[in-house]
C-alpha cells in the first residue's frame, strides 16, 4: 500500500507520546513493505524541508493560551492556508497514496482533512482529545473553518474587508463539505472514544486500537536475587514536565518516604519542559523539601536511551492528574519489568489492574502514593512479582506488533 501519514508534529521535533507512536507505527508499516510518506509541519525547524520520506512542509498556527492565534490577521491566515494546501496537493500528486492516515490535527488546518476525504480513502488515529474538544479548543481554532461555517452575512463582511489581500486564498478553498465525515476512526482507548461520542461526534462505528510497545526492545534487566536487587529503591518518572502530569506529587511522595526513614530512596525525572515555568517550580519544591541529593533531573533523553533507563530503575511512578487518553510510558515500563505505581485517570484504567500488574493511588494524593512505594521497597518478592505480571500484561494485550496488525488490516480494507 501507498500510505500518506499526516501529523502536526513528527520526531525528532515532537511534544509527546502521540507523535512518538505515529513514528513507531510508520516504521513498522514500512518494515512490512508498505510505501510510507509523512507530511508534517516545520515545527522545530527554520524552514520547510524534507528528510527521506518525511516532508516537513506544513506551517502550524501558533496559539496563545490555547485560544488566540498569534497570526490573527486574515491575510496571514490566508497565506498559511495557501501554503499548506499547496503542500498537500504536492504530496498527493507526487505519491498518489492509496489511503491517507490522519493523526494529530491540532494547530494545522482542518481543510487538509476535508481535502483528503474528498479525494479517497481516509482513516484517523485519535490519541488525544482534539476530536472530542473541537468546539472548545480544537477545530474552531482553525480560523478558516470558522469563516466557512459562519453565517452568509458574516462571510460577506469578512471577505469585503480582506478581499484585496486574501481573495486568492479564498478561491483556493474548494471544499466539498463543511464538516468531516469521520467514517473510519481508530481510538487509542475506549475512554477516548466514549468522550468523543459524548461530545456529539459521529464516531459510534469507531474502533479501539490500543497503543503497543516493542517488547523485544523494552526488556527487563538481567535477573538477580530479589533481596539483592536495589533497583526498587530507585524511582523513575518519564514524561513531559507539565502540571497535569503530576510530577509535583511524585516529589512530595518522596518527601513522605524520607520522613518515614527511607532516605535511600531516590527519584529520577526524565522528560522535557518545553520552556514552561513548571520545571522551575519542581526544582524549588525539591530544595524546599531538602531532597537535593535524592532527586535528579535528567532532562529529555533520546528514544534509544530509554530502554536502558528503565532497566536502571525498579519502580515507575505515574502520577498523572488529568484524564490520560492512553499513556505509552507505563506500557514501556511494564514491558521492562518495572513495578508501576500510578493513577487510574482516563484510559489508564484500561491498562492497570490494582494489586495484579500495578499499584494504584488517588490523583494528587502524595501520601497514598508514598505508601504504595513503601510497600514495594519493603517487599522485594512482591515487587518482582508485580513486575513479571506487568510484562505479561504487555505481551498479552499491548504489543506494537499486535497494534500494527490491526492498523494494517483496516487500511487494507479501505484500499
């Protein structure tokens, strides 16, 4: 199959797990003999460019506080619209895809999806709330979408104001419909599908295709005697340094553990901050809690380095305090044989089974989190058993191979 993948961001220039998963699926499909072309934005680069089969030609619309565009003037939006539609047309005519596989559409024009639906087979993989929240902070950020769906009177006023500078762009908007058909949608979790249905989207026929990880790449550390395995004293957090990920809860839990006499327990924090002030708050929290010698900020790490990082630790703490669509980090840790202590927010309840493959605590409850870690530190046999059952869960339900099998079958059906 000739598959065109469209995503707002794509590694190595990315924000989170959505884009990493997209890259993993693209590589896996390519390894199975399919011709993969990726169209993404020039986020993180000075100008549009191509790298092999990855074409970073799209221009994202930057947002201020999630609502207002920095390119607020219609002429600027018109130029972005023209450039992005030209990019899509260029890819389409050059590669003649059998199917277009759309991933994250946040910050790129909805017109690309509409254009794809008008031309052939289209499938979506949805792994964050952009589709469920389109009326709040998703598609209606797209100024052209608001223009096309406005009342005729408003359209005429806006066209009159900007006719001289944006008539060409408006002429380019040859859309056949003003809303997406969403005939073939895949969700990373049942939770996310339900949230999208509750938002009024027409996705009742959508299927749930869980994330999967490469269990041959993420493997447990070599076995040692349980009582000699001091990795259970080394806690690990992996993910973005943003408030809704709850890293502050992990640091506070470590403070409780030290107060209980477990001063040999440490915490490694791996992940980017994307320039937010949250990392500064976390570092201040470490200092005020007198944990400077026990908390290490490792920053963003390469994907190649992550398997070794997991194997160097014994417990993953997953303190997320928002409705996670379906996080990849716990899957990688479980495949690596770590014991996981986490919350059940959102799609995580489709992964974790308390006392079986993970230990659970309420969101932002640092004391309960610390108590669960204390149980693992005090009982090496239980910690090892929890890690073994966690890996078994991955092998049975959440492998990358199984995920790609389902995706490949669906795309083949559409073709």
